[in-house]
């Protein structure tokens, strides 16, 4: 206790402290006589200070001002007591009374503090929500760490990819659901992350769910979470679902065509009412997330065959974006190869370059596994090639007869013959390969620039800019 002589000159008086306390405070002597009370006590107990000071608590209890006295219990038990009392107006108060003793062990006074129980309940609920939010962020971070997701560059040299990114840039900042179509390995997840990165939710979570990778008997628990004891083997504390982890962020449902019908119905309800209910739970939780889906299947046909819900299809197919296969984007093959090799050179301290024959093989191959296959092959070649030059012969390329795209330029005209003079820096070699490839395509099109531009997926102006070929025909 601070002695009066040591208190700062600007210190508040005891009366000011009591008058400005949020809690109800009143003080009694050892007999239960009220010595002082503050304005909060007046409000909560509905008695004026005049009506309280000088009177005994027993009298006020007998008159029904409140049902019992915690202060009297503290006097009787000679220790601090906390309990609930109810006022005549039906207000429940949480009261704590603490007795003070003199040097001989006699009670000198009892100080009682009270607060409205409803206020305490609201405070406790607020704290619970804060703890739940903190726990959700912890689990979010843990989930993302377990995914081991790495950012990848979006390469867009072809007209098809440039147009796709233009559409993505328009839809990215909106809240609309996006459905990405494309063959396996075309980079749907990378595009989904790009859309997320330019959205208004970019600072929140990005949760990826591969619907085909999670066992059917577990996917519901993963998406919706579960309460403790919901099923054998469940976490004793329960677990939030991925929809909850994505709250205020973005959830990416990859291979949504593989989602079981029963879960499609539950997903539709989540999208319509914005609520999820954990397995074994009785209460729903509000969630707010942006949905991006992807598939390599024809969902319209699945709807016709009753293997995909029609209502869910229209709910997720708000903005459809189509990723072209790599075989239709020759310009991107060269650009992606360059980016990937540079990444590997930086990662492992290499100085590897592609030989001319390797680059020709890349252009001639149909890439049924798309960018994923190209990435894996380049990593394998970079690691296993002992010298500086990666020399991978065309005949060594894994190219089963049935893998080439029907109707592609390579199939119609046969193997392209691309010639690049001498060994040179990678950038120069790639430029030469690109020029030779365009020239070969122009030759196959009898010099028709418009037809060649359509096949190559580039503008006609790019052909004039990249190659100098006489007797070109430009027609619509």
C-alpha cells in the first residue's frame, strides 16, 4: 500500500478511484455493516449509496434486495469467497469478497467487487473466439507447410496463354467462382494461385484440395472437419475442416469431377448458405471463402450421365477458363524450358545448356503430360547429364504412337526438320529454333501467314517480326 506521503501530487484520491471503477465496490466492517459504496454498486444493486451506507447486509438480504451475501460468507469463513448473487431486478452478479485482517488476526473490513454476469459471459465468448481464431491461423500455417507449395512462374509467350492471362486479370479481383478446364499437367493450380495472388483475399489463406487424392471415406472429414469422438481414430480435440481454414481466403478444389455425389450436395449447401457443420456436430459455423475449381474432365457430359450434379455445375461454372495443352503452344515449350533450366542451374549451381537436337526434340514431341512432364524430364536431364551440354536425342523421347494429338501439325506433315547452325548461347539457339520452326510451318501452309499464325497460336505480325521469308501470302 502506498503511503500518502509517497504518492505523487497528481494522484487520484480513493474516492475518485472508486467512483470511476467499472466494478461494483462496497466495503463492510467485521459485522457486515456497509461502510462505503461506489456509483456502479448503486446501478447494479438498484440502491442509492444513502440507502446502503450505515445499514447491515443481513437487513438488505432479508428485505429481498438480493438473495444472499458473499461478504457475509467471507466473514464467516475468514477467507476470500467468490459466488453468484441475484438482485431484486433479476440481475445476476459475480461477486468476490475479500476480508482484511489486523495484526491480531481480527477482521477489520471486507472489500467486495461485483460485475454483471452477462458482461462476463460476453467477455468469455469473445476470448473463446479469439482463441479459436488464433488456433485456426496456427492450423492454417501448419497445413500450408505440410503442402510444401512453391511458387512457380507463369510463362506466357503464346497468344493462347496471353489471352488466358488477360481473362484471369479481369476475373482475379472479383469474388466470382472460377472453373479451370485443361488436361492434366497444364498448370491449372499455378493459374489458380495467380488468380488468388491478384484477388482481394491475397493476404488470407489459399487452401488446395485435390479431390482425387483424398480417400472417399476421409474427404468429408477433411473438408468439413469433425468434433471430438465423432468416429474411431478421430483426434480427441476434434479438427476444423479445410472450409473453415479457408475462411476469408480462397479454396482451390482440384479435380472436382472426382468428388462423390453425396459430397457434391453438401458442397452446394455450403456455397448457398455459407455455413459448414463438422461431423458429429450440432452447430453450424459461418464461412466466407472464394471458390476456384479445376477439372480435366467434361463436366457437361458428366451432368448428362448423372455423375455430376447439374445445380452444382452451374454454381461453380460462373467464369470458365480453358488452358490449352502444351502441344498447341510451341512458343511456350521453348520459354518454359528456358525458365526451368535456369531454375535448376541456380538451385544446384549448374551451368547446363540444351543442345540443338534436344530443343528440336522438345518441339517435335506431343507432351501428353504437358508442363508437368516437361518439368520432370528437364529436371531428370539436368541432374543426370554429366557434361555441360544436355544432349537428348529425339529417338530417346518417350513417344508412344497413341500419344500424339490427333489433327496436330506434326501428325499431318510428319517430322519437322529444324536446323540450327553450330553451338551457341542458349538464348541464340532458342531464337534460331523458333525461326526454323516458324519457317517450316509457313512452308507447310504454302506461305499463308494467316493459317500459320492460327496453327502457331501467334499474331500474324509476330511472324513478320520473327522471320524474313519471301513470297509470304497474307489472307483472311
